């Protein structure tokens, strides 16, 4: 196992860090550290577990089965979310690209479309009866089914449809789905996929 830090500038001028624990080439744990690289390795009091990943280790190729998002440990649970852990199942295509992240309670679905080079377009569907708190949704196509409620943080969406309830300007934490095109790790800061040995 190995731990790799990634430092990011924050909107307040400080630095935050994410630490990834890998088993071979697959990330299995993702820690968030709000005070930056001062505690290398995610060992400081502010380092918290953010995501856990479940991989199919019986295949030679990368296949992510599920991702567990832990908002209560990463300062999440904003708005009325409550900070409860969320289990997200994946639906890959024949290339191994993740086409959908489906919340385990079937209330919310993220859908991804890719061009030949992995550039993505994304949609969000909030299913009937579900309540969902989201962060920045710039560039998303959003569908809110009847009886569903969506609380958005910020961003300019491509289009919104459906008969559900939408509230904008609510505090919420962004979920990060890092494994997308051909199930490779997407770095949102570099806007590139990491293919184990090259970008």
C-alpha cells in the first residue's frame, strides 16, 4: 500500500489536501485534510476519511464496483443532508467506462456520456420521492422527477426538466466521482485522466 498526497488551493486562500491510499494501482481510501500538507500522510486531527472504493480484483482490467461517500467525516451533511454515508453502485459499458453512478437507495443517478477521447457530459436524475443536496453543477443536464426535491449549491446547468422541486443557493458538499472513462482516474484540477504510467 502507498499514500499519495494532492494539494489544492482553497477559495479562502489556504490549502487543502487529499490523500489516496492505493492497493497496487487502485485507490481504496481517500482522505481529506482541510489544513493542507502540514500533516503529510493524512495523520493530523483534521484528516478524515472521505471515500472508500470497492474493486473487482478477479479481473485483469480495472473495474470499480462501488464507491462509498462519507459526508459526515468530510465536513459534509450541509443543508438537510444529515451527513449519512452514501453507497454508489457503478454501471460500466463494454470499455469499462462508468456510465452511471446509482445511489444504493435508487433515489439518485449520475449519468455520464463520453466522446472518443473521454471528454464527458453529465446528467443528474433525482428520482420520485427522493431529496438530494448537491454542490456545483455547472454543465449538467438535470431531471427532477415528480415528488423529488433537489437542493443545488451553485453553477450554471445546461438544462433542467421534470416536475420536481428545485432550490438554488443552498450549502452543500460536492461529491467526487474520480473513476470515469475506461474506469481511469480523472484529475479535475489537471482535467486529465491518469493511465497508471502517463497522463
